[in-house]
């Protein structure tokens, strides 16, 4: 089976790049979407994708995470627009709102998020979304821009059934991670995932974060090579064939992020 990891923080210093890519390839994970959180990281991720000669294909998101919104200004989005012109950039993001940690003020988070929604609308691109404790505000903003966005991805969704239905009503694709395997924190997600149409499913690790807690042996960091395990866990939870889960997750991710290969 072939798999796509639809979200990995591949520039994290905990990774040894060739080892991670070799491990992924050995498990049939043949494509990775590299997540970016700042302009600088977007530039680095683009350079990484350009020089990649590994058998695993790479594409990237480019944008500003809400944690890093505080110092954004007009020049930030001029730089971002230039990066987004490259064909290897598959979506704007990781962008959104995080009113849990508030590493940036809520006002600057809203400023940065709206500018990225506007850029995606202008360029006919999709958005790769982050949200924590800001669901109502974020979805109201998405409603304003949804018609002009190529697609929307609720990255690393950890919410409940009702929140999932709102994202689906907006037309979002939904990223499922190893959070699903967390006995204590993952109950809402496990329940919600039962009603997620396979036509909207994406599988992602968000590595090196969110190592699946039911996977043995336990590791200190997550890797894209664990995508098949997450797919197996979801298939068993839903009582569906692994083939169906794998095929839909792969096809959805390919259509959104790799279709110009």
C-alpha cells in the first residue's frame, strides 16, 4: 500500500532527514506535505523541496502560524505572496487562530489569519488550518472566504462531533493524527471520526509530535513512517477495510497537494 503523510514538521531539528525519509519509504509512505509556520521556515521548506532527490516526494505549505503572528506586517505578506508563486507550494498555512496559548495577541492573530485567507482567495489556493479554543471565531471567518478558496483543511483535528459537522458543512477536508490513539484525550475525536466521510479524510502525523500512544515500541518522537498504523487504527475503529481507508486518504491528499506531479 502507498501512503501520504498530509502534515509533517520535517524541518524540526530532532529529525535526521535521510533517516526519516528512508523510514517513511520502507513503510510505503511515498509522499509528505511539509508544514511551515513562519516566513523563514516557508523559505527553508521550499528550498528543501527543491533540492529533494529522495524517492519520497515532498510538497509544502507556506504561511504564518498563529503563534508567530505578533510581528507580522504588510512586508510579511508581500514575502509570502512571492513564496506562494512556486508550484511546489500546495497550500497557504499553517494559518488560523490559537486562543489557548495566546503566544501572539488575539488581534494580531486575526490580522495575520485574515491576510492569509485573502491571499489564498486572490491566488486561488487552499488553506491549511490550525485552531485551538477559537472554533467559533475561526469558522465565522472561514464562512466569509470559503467560496473563494480552492480547498480548506482542518489540520490535526481534535474536536468533537458537532465541530466536525461544522467543518464538513464548510467543505473542509479533515486531518486525522495519532491523537486518535490517545486513550484519555482522544475520546471526542474517536467518536467524531465515526461520522467523517472518507471523501474528506486526510491522514497526517504532525510529526515529531503526537506519537500514537497505542503503538509499540514507544518512541520519543513521531515519524511519517507511522502513517500506516494510524490508518489501521482508524479502519478498525470504523469497522472498515484498511484498503478503503488507505485509498481515500491517499487519493484526497494527492488531489489537494500533489496533483501537478
